[in-house]
């Protein structure tokens, strides 16, 4: 298998961004990939084109008085729909593209925490279409995690804001448990659509970013 696109996932404080930067420093054959930025003028055609394509699906689904789709969520759905085409054009046999916030992240956030109508049975066909657009695109998932108490300390001690940064210990632990279950569901759906998807799991309580990066470099070269 030619390894092309890898997504790094995990709860807040697990070390995703740190690992991405460690990998980027390790090898010239690795580059960090970011989804189209809605704030950039150059991305306007992408969001208009893909937004128009998904709008009929969403209008058909949203036929009651539930919470409306947020502007950010609409942008994410447009990205999920159109990004695979962009990534295919960017693929280079000599490069491995590392995604910090990729399809696993976006699908989980939308399906688990988006408007209720996106979780109804009639939305199943819409999700299947999105999963099929990503089939064969993602080659590896790197799951980072750590003990809850360590994640709690990292979330609270860093300057970056987070929804549970000022919550109680119990609320934070419940959020982390819910987060893990949601991501496992998304990963399971990806596996059912792509049998050769490789998943590696690391506990950053005990492994340094540099040590994990070294092992991943070996994995990339052995695929």
C-alpha cells in the first residue's frame, strides 16, 4: 500500500498538534495538510460550489423546528463534500500528508454534536454519501490519548481555550468519555467502508512526541 494521507486524532491535550510539528521536522517527505479556509478569498469558489451542491440535501432534511445549522457547520459539510477532490490533486508520491483536523474530526463534530436532524434516520443516506466520498482517501489514523487526569492538567494549564477548561473535574471526565465514544463510532464507520485502513494508537502519558514521530516515520516507510 502506498501511504498518502494520515489523520491524527484524539481528545484535547493528547498532543495532536505537537506530534504534527514533530513529524514535519523529521522528514522532508511529510507535509502538514489543512482543509480549505473559509476566511481566504482564494477559497470562495470552493465554498460556493460545494455549498450549492449540499444545500438541496440539507433543505430536504431540515423540515422541522430544530436547531439550525451553524455557519461553521455548513462550512464543515462543504469541506467534507469537496475536500477529497482537492486532496487528490495535491497528492504526490513522495509526500505523506498529515491532517490534524481531517474527516474523522469533522464527521464526529457534525454527526455527534450538530443539529438533531443530522442524527435522524433519514439523514443516513446523506452520511453514507459523505463516507463514500472519502473511501480510499484516508490511509492511516493515528489515535493519541492519555489518562484523564493528565489531559485535565494539560487542558487547564495551556493558554488555548476549550469548552471544558473551566468545568469541574467530573464534567471534564464525562466530556472526555463521551468524546472517545463519538470518535470510536466514526472510526468504526470508516473501517466498514475501507478494510485496509490502518489504525495506530499511542498513550502520550508515556510516549514523547519525538518517540512517536520516529515510530511513525518507520511505519510510513514500511507501507
